């Protein structure tokens, strides 16, 4: 029996209605941000730019869509319909048995494309910002002393950064996901059995940088105040001991764990992004270190890392915030590219790149283009929003 369909206007209206939690949260967030625009620094100035405001709206929409995915999506990302005729059905198909409307159509396994796109936003908006943040901490931790001290530190760090930048990234990703490279071997260390491979070793190194970065920041800031120092250092160390084993080694008792594919993606993305961040931070440091307030801090006898983290880095925040927004967009595209080439997450994952890769073999027929088109449009709009937001922030940072 051929399924019934709703019309294009109904598809649009029902799609908007399904997104009502995200739209309501978006309206509330925009109102709050606008009311506090004078207190949130550069982010508050984005409302002066129409382009930046448009980008902020798009980005916040997808953020809230990811947060409220359980309410928005009518089906789970892996749920299938067993009603005849639903497989590869175009947008607007109605499941006669359950009454579910496949607003954006179904894939070849009779899964709801709309639901998978919504749940895919959750994956993209967790991995891309998190990987970008880790890359910024790696790049900043190395770029600050390289630009400030120069000499051998700068020479070694710049050589390593240029070496990574000169290597074709897609080839690097292929190497990281080959079975011989990523397959972990078990090792016994201090009574514990831990998995070990090249991606795990890379992740083990990269995830140390946030801990080291925060520890340096607290020690240099509160070194003369034992109480405040203990109140900042102790939670940081406890959080690190709680999260690090799960993030790197997949420990069962840790609250956050990365499966092997997610770990590979994290390691690859951080390795590919860190050199670019390093070069930006290094260049900004070389410029800012000649300013009077840096000389004043040196005259007061402040330590090198205090000058780097509390004098130079805060005054470089404008360009770094702009680059952070742009780099999240690049990372989002990179995740989509990895998924498209089958180098990303698990094949059944609803992340947008994997969905595009899954649906590309069906784009030869007009009736099945929705399988790849819907996630491609979602990916395009998120990256567009991030780029518009970065343009608005850049415009305001240059004006101020």
C-alpha cells in the first residue's frame, strides 16, 4: 500500500511547529543577551551588527535544537518504521500504522531524516566546540611562550607547527583511522590494564594541556593567597582525575567516555587545528608584549606565565574569539568531510557528515535526494551562522 503524503506548505508549518522548544528558547536567550549586552563585552557588541546578529540567531537555533532534540524529534535517531512503502519515501510521507509524519522523508532503512538531523546537531555541537577548545588550549599554551621568549622555544615549536601544517590533513586522518594504527593493545601499568595506540597517545597528550593551562592560570593568579589557590587548584585536579581516564582510556567509572571513533576524531581534529592557533597566538604575543602594561607588569616583578596568561592573553581575546568562531565552522566542515569519507564516527551515527555519506549513493534519483540534502543544508546553515557571527565580532573588535 502506497503511503499518503502531506503538502509542501504543511511540511513547512509542521517543521516550524516541531522546532517550537528551540524557537521559544531562542527568543528568550536573545532577549536576555540583548538586555545584558552592555555587560558581556565583545559578545554584547554583536547586536550592533546585522550580519553578526543573524549569525548569532542561526547558531543559537541549532544549539537549542540540539539541547531539546528529545522533545523536537518524533523518533529516535536509529528508530525504524516497518510499514510498507516508508523506505526511501520522500518528504511528507505518513506512516499509516503509527500516524508519524516523516517531514523530511525517510532513508533506505526507514528512519526519519528529520529526527536524525536534529539528533545530529547534538553530536556536531558537542564535538566541534570541544575539539576546538582543546586545540586553542594546546595552541595558546605553546604559542604564548614562543612569541614572548623567542629563541630556541620559538624555533622548536614553530618547526613542529609548520611540519603538521605541511602534511596533507586528509592523508593524516586516513593514517589515524587505519586498523593497524588505531587498534589498541593492552598494557599493564601500576596494576591497571589500559589500552594504548597512536590516537590514544595523542589524546593522552592533548587532554593534559587544559589541565596544565588551568593550573598555570590559578597558580600565577592566586599564588600569594593559599586559600583561593586551594579552592581553585583542588577542584581542577579532582575534575581532571575524574574525567581524564574516561576521555582517554574509556574507564567505566568515569562519567564521560569517548568511544574509539570519537577519540580518533578528537585526536585528528586537535592535531590539525592546533598549529593554526599556535601561529595566531604567537603573532599576537609578539605584538602585545611591546605594550606599556606588559612593561609595567615586568617592572612589578611578575612571573613570565603571569604576564602571558593575565596581561597578554586577555588583551588578545578579540581576535581569538573571532578565530574561535571561525575555527568551529572549519571543524564542523572537517567533521562533515571525515564522515563523508567514512573516517568519522560509527556508520550508523546521525552526525551530518555520515548522513551525507550514507545518502550520496541515492542522489541519482530526485525522489531520494532528501537523504543527503537535508543534512547538507543543516551543515551549511550552521557553518554560515558561525561565519556571519565571526564577521560581526571582527567588525566590532576592529571598531573598538
